[in-house]
């Protein structure tokens, strides 16, 4: 039987290997990084919201991760073609590919249009988004904007992944089920960015069940671990949390998911590298131990 202690030991080995491994953009090397799994191991851009792009890429190189979900503080929505080309060139010099953009919050038709145009210019096929109406001081999930988004995924052939927000924002896609309820009759390119931490924090909902139930609508995944199955839960290094990461990895494989599993690390955000390394190493250890 594989225990948490076994995983932790493998995680440590993974971190040592990651610290010395060069970043490589070769496709076969990237596939080998995750042992031939269909899904990619990545980091969500929000993890680095206190860091400039060069610092972000240096950290990704140290943990041997080659995929990044792009946040607009690294590549603004109004970026020109030249600025986008320079961004991609900089990423490539570190062996990193920006595979998607977001989360992008949008509360108007103009903001939806701008977000899709931006994703097209950047050249990605996944747009992580949060469509909402502002009611007094609350953000509320917008059925009207989702109808527009349904037309945009067909126009652009870009997947739209709604980011769930947990119990902190109960009217703004608190869990996967709430998102699916609003999009179930739409084009399947309108789907979810399943944040497993927020899913679990919303009353202990099971990320494994969400992955299994909605696999064909999950276009991106934010992986993390948290301290409790309720609103008090906070982000923590992956081997120390309450989510069953082993079961989740197995569910991702069983579903045949071929998108990204992006670590969104929200602890020690002014100095996150050690926590990122421990979490990435642990996740790789779980992958190896369950393969």
C-alpha cells in the first residue's frame, strides 16, 4: 500500500531532480516529464501575481515546469502583436509555453469581446473566465453573458472555462455543479476550470466526483490543497492538505483529460518558491506512484 509518507519521500526526490533539470521545449521531453500522461503539469499565473515575468520564469525553470496559464499582469489585455510576440519569445527562452489565459473577470459585452479577441491574439485555445453582473457590491454569475460567450466559443473555436470560487463568493460559481447548471445546454466548449481547492472548501464537495461527473466540460484544472472542507480552509503545501490528491490524479487519468493541471499556490505569495517546489514534487510523486 502506498502511504502519504511514501509520497512525501518521492516528492522530495522530485524536488531535487527539478532543481537541477534544464528547461526543455522539446515536445517529447515535456511528455516524458509527466510520464506520458495526456494532461500537462502547469502553474497558474495568479501564483506569481507579486512577481515580474522574468522572476516567474526563473521559478518555473527551477521546478522544471514548462506550461503557464497567462495572467494579464504579465501580458495586459491591450497588448499589441509585437508585445505578444516578445512575451512568447521570452517564455520560450526559459522553455515555457503559455497554454491559456485567465482568469479574466468580465461584466459586460465589451469585456467579453475584448477577452476573446485577446485570447485569439495570444494564440491560445483556453480562456479561463468569470462572467458576472454587479448587484450592489456583490458579484453574481451572469446568465446573460454566458449566452454571449456561447456564441463566442463558436466564432473563435476557443474553449471557455468558468472558474469556480467556493464559499467566499456563493453567488459567483461556488462549485462545479453551479456552473454546469447554467451551461448544460450550451456548446460543450463552454465549460469549467475546476479549482479543486474551492470545490472542496464549498462544504467538503468532492473534486473526484466533479471530475468524474463533468469530465467532458472540464477545460482547465487548478490543483492545490487546503486545510479544511469549509470556508475556513486555506491553501497549504500539497502533501499537507485534506484533499485526496491520489484519488484525484486517478480520476483525471480515468477521464482521459488532456488539458492542464495547473498549480495555483496561494500561500506565502511573497516568497512561494519552496511551497511551489514541495507541491509540484508531491504531485509528481503521486503520479509516479499511481502509474
